[in-house]
């Protein structure tokens, strides 16, 4: 049920109801061990359905045999399910030791534990914060808390709302629950209407290119020349001052790319008095292999190298090399770019670039803020076919725009290519699996939201204080 709250379904009440029911089961659980089991099976349903696209990547595009791909996907989802399981166990253990009243458990203890375990999933073993429940509230008043404390503040607010909903449904402190819920929604609505940043500079004409090169043939040498011609023609037909191509638009290391092609892109950008961003892998003896974005045009050449790599997709986590050897998979790790890369000074803006999966990590996006005036993501989610992943990725991008108060542009190989305004509204979007160019005008923004200034730590500390209050308060009684 919770998966229905994420895109492409976007039915927020389903996520709220799912968490409310989980709370009810946890509050009735006979022991911490029983709560652990309830959390585990909730997580298995959440990730088994919501992240089912992992199987598509492994089997269809990774050529992994069906039984092995299914087993690997199930194992991955079972690992992720340990986090809601641990949340169930921890809240039950604290409640047992502190004898916390049931209302306090519902509106304070469980929400705090849920949010902390969700946050830990964003960094443990490089992290996988893809299905944080805060994303489901992107179109609800609770999303107003995103510029203040990020997606985890929204998750915390959602969990508190679920606890208050449970109190209303079961008749526990109904007047308190109704008033608190109304106040929380009103504050969220007011924060949502707050303009944290302001436009700066003149409008900028932008073109986002979607080459729609199928993943099955993307790295086929016979298709290489056609791919270059597709992107060259799309770029040359644009009059935009900033032209953006997707991740690895050129499926060959930069030092092997033909100079006439790069000169065509350079000429197109110079003719428009602007710049072009090209997704292309790079390599060097010193840095190794890098997933990069380079600029071509009137501004001095600049580049960004992907920092947060995909486990097993771009690098093998320490201790897991035996899996690749056992499966006889030839694999070479990519290298991480520097963590303190600065925005690219191009097209009259300071553009903070991120590559595909990186935008699932809000604290990494804000590293280039408030200096950056515009956010650009380049992606290749063709790895996941016609699954839930592209729509979920767009929902994540909307949250990043809201957290930072910036226009967020995303150019994807097969879609979803889109332009998102600082209020998280999708102003323009290109259909998936079509080839084309999306033209629009955007503005740069200056200023900093509280989340840009302080990151996740305020909401993490708030949740920890809630746990301390429940635990010590119970012992005092």
C-alpha cells in the first residue's frame, strides 16, 4: 500500500494509511521480537514492490539469469527490510524499558525511531535512500517542512501525522490529536507558501536533449556513429544559451571521441553565445575511470566528475569482490570525483551538476549551495526500462528543488526529461521513450533555505532528543 504514495501513483493517503496501520500493529505487538518481524515484512513489501526495477536492471540489461536475478533482488530487498524491522524492535524495546504511554509511543517514539532508521539507510554501506516515505508527501502540505529540514523532516512529520491519525481512529486523546494534526498541517502549508530564495539575473534559454538511445544498443559499436549524429543534430538545431545532454550521451571515453563531433557541439554552443554540457566517461592514469560532465562553448572548459557511485554498477563495495569473481563478471571500478567540486561557471550561471543516482542524497546536493544558481541532473535510467524507477527518480528531483529553492533541470537518455521549479512543480516534461529536445526559459536563484545551511543534522538531533525524552521520562516515572 505504501508504494502507491510514490510516483507514478502519487496517492499520498495510501502511504499515510500504510504507516498508520503499521503503527497499530507495532503498538499491539507482544514483544520487541514480534515488532521486528512486523517491520521486516512491511519493509519486504515496500522494497519488494517499490524497488522491483532492480530485477529489470540485473536480468534484462545485466544478462543475469532469471533465477539468479530474482534471488539477488529478493536478497537486496530483504537487506533493506532490516531497517524498518530494526525500527520496530527499537521502539518496542524503548517502550518496554520506559513504560511509555501509548499516545507518547504513537506521536513521538515511533516517528523518531522511524526517521532515524530511514536516515541511517541514506549512509550505511554507501546508502540507499530511494524510498524514504517523505517523498510521498511532495504534493501535500507536509512538504513545506522540506526547505527547513529536508526529506527526513517530511518523513518525521508524516510519521507524527500517522500517529495522530491512529489516536483519532482509536479514540486516544482525540481533541489533542485533532488540534495537533491541524496545527501541523497549517504550519506545513504556511512553510510551503514561503519564498526562501529569489530570482537573480536575466532569463536563460535552455535546451534539454533526450536522445532515446535504447540501453540494449547504447554500447554497440555499430550504433556509435548514429548516436553521435542524433545528439549533434539536436544540438545544432537549438538556439538555447545552455544545452544539456544526458549522462554518458557519448558511450566512449572522451580521449577516444572523434574531434569533428566535439567541434560540432562546440560550434553550436558558440553560435548561441553560450555553453553545452556533455555527459561522457573520462579516464587518466592519475584519476582512473570517471563518470563525467564537461562543458563546451564560450566559457572556459569546466568539468564535473560523479562523486556518489552506484554499488555493483560503478564500483564493487569492499568485501564483495568474490561475488564478481564467482560469477565471472569482468568489472573495473570507476573512481569518485572530488567531494568539494564547485559549480560550473557557464551560460551566465553557476550550475551545480549531479549525475543520475546522486540526487537521491540531499546532503550531497547542498554541498555546492548557496553558491550555485541552477541545478542540473544528467541521467541514464534506461537501465531500468519501463519500470517505476524513472517516475520515482523525478519525484526525488522535485524534492531536491523544494529543499534548495532552485530550478532543477534533468536531462535523461530515455526520459523522464523535465524542468522543475523551486516550488517542486514540474513546469515542462518530455514523454519517455521519445527522441527530442525540450526548450524553455528558466531563472537562476540566490539565497539559502535552512536546509541548505544546516543539512540533516537539526532533524536528526530533534529525533534523538525525542528518544532521550521518552526513555528518561519513563525511567523517572
